[in-house]
C-alpha cells in the first residue's frame, strides 16, 4: 500500500513538473498543484443510483402440445425482483409478477440481518415449508408445478405472516423455523371459507391461522457428496368452513406433514459444470372433507402424495433427468394422479435456460394426457430468491 501511494505521488509530481517546466513557478506553486491532484484522486465519484434497490426482470414462456389442451403458446409471467438493505439491521425484498390474469404482489417482506443466531422475516412471503414449495414456478426442475405440490400445498407456499429461523449451536448443521400465517398456499381457499365465520367478518379467528415448524439439516459425506434432510409440519388448529359450509366441530384441525430428502453429488473440482441432484418429498394431509356436496357430513380424510426427480448436469451447458409424481385426491383418496416424464435442459449461461419436457399424466377415470413442453427462462439484472435452494 505504501509503495502504491509513493508511486502515485511520484507520478503526479513528475506530470506537474513537466507541465510547468516552461513556466516561471515556485516550489510552493508546485506543492499546491500536487495537493489539488491528490484531493481529486481521493474524492469519491458521485453515483446517483447508490440508494436505488437492485432490480431484475424474469421472463417465463412455454410452448406446449398436450392431449387435453392441444397446442398452446403460453406467456406465463414477467417477474420483477427488488431487493436492498434498509439499514444495517434489515433487508427488504419484493417480487411483482405479471401474468395473463393480471399483476400481483407475490412477495414483499423484510428480513433481519444483525440478530445473532436468529433471522426474522415478516410480510408476504413463500413459507419455508418443504423443499420445492417455496420455489417460484420458473425455478422448478420441471416445467409445471407437480400435482402433489398443487394438491397438498395449494400452489406456491405463499402466506402473509411472520417467520423465525434459528441456527442451532450443534456439532452439525441444524436450522429450525417457526412461522405463523393467515394461510399456507397461494391457491388455498380455506381463508376465504372462514370469511363471515366467528370473529371479525373481514378476517378469521386466531385458531384458523396456520402455524409452521420445520427442522432442516445437511449431512456431508466426504468432499463431493451430501444429503439434505428436512421435516415440516403445518397445523391449522380449527377449520370453521369446508367447501364453504360451516363445520360445527371442535376437532376440525388440518394437519400437513412433509418429509424431504435431497442427495447431492457436487465434485469440488468442477461442481459448476458437473453435478447430480436427486430430490424427493412425501406429503401427508389430514382434515375434515366433504366428498359429496349433497351430504352434509364432514368425515376426516387422510391423503398422501409426493414426487421424486433427478437432475444430472453432465456438461457445461446441458442437464437431464427423469421425474415422477403421485398424489391422492383430498376428498377421495382412492382417486390417484400419476405423472412421469423426463426433461433436457440447455443452459447457455446463468441468465437463461431452455427446457424440453416430455411427460404423461394419468388420473383414475380420466383419459391419459400426453404432454410435450418447450420452456424458456431469461433474466436480466438481479435475480435472487431467499432460501431458494435449501
């Protein structure tokens, strides 16, 4: 550092002397010129965008040909991401998503940064349930959100509420999450069903909220292998309505359990271009349902589902792998939906991805749906989703 300063002073001094060589100057004038140059070099440049948030734009589109819906060109979404530090104590994140159905605020929350061992999030966010539930659609390893996630979570794990995340002081990595939300799932209509029920007619009682607990751990197996383990439990203590009908039952709690396991092969030497991810997740849902709208009975139904997929990055620009999904119907568990297929990803850079997916979906009592999709995902600017991968 001292050598750099010395060289800078010599350079400035030499330039100044040569520029004034033909003039009649004094040593004091030379000193003043050098001081002026040093002040200019130390003056920070003015940046008019220094207080603006980091921004990004994501485009997600799909061309499809399926048995059920024939061919279609589908502009799915244009997503705007904003993020910035509020102060030394918290960051602010927002995601605005424009689709053919309109524009909505997908996420808008704060996250603390300076509480030792504890992170707090509050606002509208994707709850930390399971592994893929809090991923945005364009980040999934498949073109479409699999039926098990749609059935048991209700689309993306969106909720308005607050989360507390703690990193335990254990010899191994162990993270815990506690959360409270108005509901779990962007397409979950249970919140709307409680409108007009006991309590505030514009809201719902506290025991109709959803409460989450999750434990997550990473187990390294040597330098190149590792396993993620996660256990999630979401409880709604009391459901006052089912399918819009009031339920006069104090034992109407809804319970959703998720167990996720992810195997990772990421060689240290070339993990950017060579890696293998094998992820699986199982769901169990238990709640009062109304299988027959003509019968005013609400038996408790337990349904299971889950998915498994593999993504093998075998070169710098290509990855491939199969996937399978299985989901029971919430009202009639005997009705199952099986979906399976394979995808091939072309990844020219971290800012875009092209995906070819061939799949087949079969629901009992419904004709098989053969599906071919071509998806492209492109992004400009900042594109970071909190807790996206783990």
